[in-house]
């Protein structure tokens, strides 16, 4: 078996698309140039361009109403492919942008030549170039820094053709690894906490052999200038030439030493940490799915899934202003769900099933180290209960200059009023107000009173030779009923005392999966365990070192639900 690794790295300006405004005076009335930033699908219609389409029905007729045409030039090229007035598109930005290239997408027959000018905020030309287009997805390579405007002028096409432009990207993909920049070594660390007490970030690191100093900071025209935090890449393992997705990752940091560039990327869970969730409130039976959607929106993540069981859990309590990863931890702990992006292009939230999903046979396992984890007899979960006060009290007071201010609250409040200013917006978590003249501002409102409760799940009869031991947890959005369910679920999980560390050949196994692990000694039973953490050498044969928690297969699941008593022996069930 021959294995390899590569990452399809998105060398894009991550903010240019949203910041862009497209305009033109050379478009047909049915074209909508504003859609040039949306990557919509556009059909190649039968048109009156000379010798353009076969009469075999393969080209659809253009309907009376169109919603998928971005730019369809108002003028057709002449017999020599030139235009009386060159079709042109202007793109403006509110901020400065830097990119290594522009990628343009066309429909049907692409134009043959274009001129591009990059300008600063004052309209001065920074760079310009002429490009010979040779495909529908054309990459115009020219690294330009700090531009505020791009002008694209199409100067030549095939005879009697319209220019049909569809979409523009501010960068392109590069390949790191197989058939691209050589990769010296690469490592993938994945982790998933089955009890949802924490959300760990999956990390991908790899080292490029940078023979041309493309990424060397000392190279003033190097590609490192277009590296931006959050640029997306898709990582793949290749097995006998077949590509297998490892996941979606985003640039976190990079450095170059002696022609070797080290790149560190995080998965979607790392992106969650970079954004603040400010839409929290006091919940009273709100559905978890709706709150998860709000957290994902705040983090700018649209590629995610949530299973129906998790979505239907009701939340009680309060989410304060905090980063999106911390807010999601509170919700997932209340639901008993996990979040993972392993082997996926999306972020996935789901309840873990203990059903065996994969088998690690002796033929792909190099070592197994079992040990017993510490005994846990009790699990306690602390949670708050909020009630709204009937009377309004002072929340904050201070002297302010004229302007607009936002005050975050340390505890939730409702029905706020203000003296010395005007309220613009108020939520349970913050108040925004304006001040016209310098003076004292007093904010008042009804505060929530908080009472903290604790539920505990316990093993009735402690295992022989063990003393009682308690694990304590807390959650801010779980009610009494769900807290009791969660305490029991976590206690059940801690009855799985067998910890495994294995080194094996990974064949698509991922964290959160449950697996049957074959014992090296044939006369003994196998193990059944769930992957909690996995570190994979992506350039060293795809070998993984994993940590799992589970039990011997000879013992039935019901032994670990609090029903195994002191003195009982293990055996076939």
C-alpha cells in the first residue's frame, strides 16, 4: 500500500469578496453584475453567436425571465474578435486588499484577452497587465498589495462572440504535497470529548520544502504576503493514488526557516474561538437547535449539520457574552452531543452512538497498552435557575462624553431605562446608548436573581476495593430534568474504566467512532472502545496513535450502567 498527503490550500484574500462592489455599463438588461460575487450556477444558453451551438438540443433556449446571468456583454465581437467598445467591469472595495492573483470564471466560449488595472484609493494605478485567456476558469497571476479598485477590460474574443462572465475570486488554490509543493512531514491531531465537557480543536501541521523561497518572509515578492489567517484548505490522504478527505482546515500561523515553511491550521472548532457570541439571553425552554444556529451565524460558519435529537433539547439558563466555542460548549454539554469535523467538509454536531462502526484487526495494529482509569462513583452537575426581579434597580452609572456606547452586563437584566442618554438597543446581555452632551448616565433595569442547584447521580453499591469518588461539572443552560439525565449519562460513561493506547494503521478511523479493537493475544477477548484522541503521521505511512475508553468485549454493556456489584466476576453475557 502506497500512501501520501496533500492539502488543497486556498490562497485567497478572505475578506475581498464580501467587501467588493461590481459595476459595469456594458451589460445586457437581463444580466445582474452584482451576482458576480456569489458564485451562482449559470447555464450556457443557445444564442445568436455565429456557429456557436449544435442543433441537437444540448444548449437550452434562453427563457423570457433570467436569474442566472451575471454579465453578458451588450456588444458582440466583430470578424477579427475585437470590440467597438471594449466590455469592462469595475470592482471597488471599502478596504485595502492583497492577492496573489485573480481567478475569473466564464460561461461558454471564453474571451481571449483582457487587461487588468489595480488601483489605490485615490485612483492611481498600482499594477496593470495583459492576460491571454485559455480556459473558462482562468487564473490571472499578478501579486498586488493594498489595492482598492480593480478594472477589467476585455479586449479580444473569438469572432462574433459575447463576453459571458460569471464569477471572480481574489486568489486561487495551491497544492501542498502530492504533485505540488513538496511536504517534508505532516501531522494531524484530532480530539473529541464524548461527555462534551470541552471542545478541543483539531490541528493540522505540515512543513513545505520551499525551494524557490515563495514563502520566505525575506522575499519581498513572495507568496507569504498573501497569507491570511482563516484561509481555507482541504486536506487529503492518498492511498494507492485514491484521495481520501481528512477534513477542512484554516490557516492559524506559519513560519519559514532555511527553505522550510511550517504551516499550522485549525478546523472549524478553532474558528469558533475567533468570534464572540452576543445574542445570548435567559432561556426558558428554547430549542437547542435554534441557539446553535445563532452561534454558527455569529462565527460565520454555514457548513454545519445538527442531528434532530440535539436540536430538540430544551435549554434553561443564561448564555453570557463569550466566544462562540465556549457558548457552544454550554449548549452541547446540556444536550449530551459532540461536535467534530473529522473526514468531513462540514462541522457536524450529533449524539454519539456506542454502535461499533469500525474494526481494528491485528493486521493493522502495532501495539496496545491497556490500563484502568480512576474509579468514579458519583457525578454532580451544578446549574443556575434565574427568576426576574419585580423591581427595577440601578445597573450602572458613569460620566460619558458625547458619542455612542455599548455596556456589557455582568448579569442578565430586562426592561432597562436610562437617564442622561438615549437607548439605541438593549438585550439581556448588553445595552447600547447615545450621549448628546457630557454628563452622568444612570442605567436601571430589572435584574435576574440566580439560585444555583446541583443534581447528583450515584452508584448505589461501590465496587469492591474502591472508595467513593465524585466528578463535578457545571452548565449554564441545563434544567433540572436534563441535568439529571446528563449526570446519569456521564456516570455511565465513567464506568467504562478501561483506557487503551494503541498504535495502528489508520484506514479512515476517526474520533467519536466506536471500534472493536482486536487483542494481540488470541486467547483473550477483544476490546470495544470509543476514540477520544488521535494523532496521525500523514507522511509516515498514515500511522496513528490513539487514546480510547471502553471495555473488554467479553463484558456486556449493562455491566457499566451501575448494575455491576462487588464480588461479581466477568464472563460471557
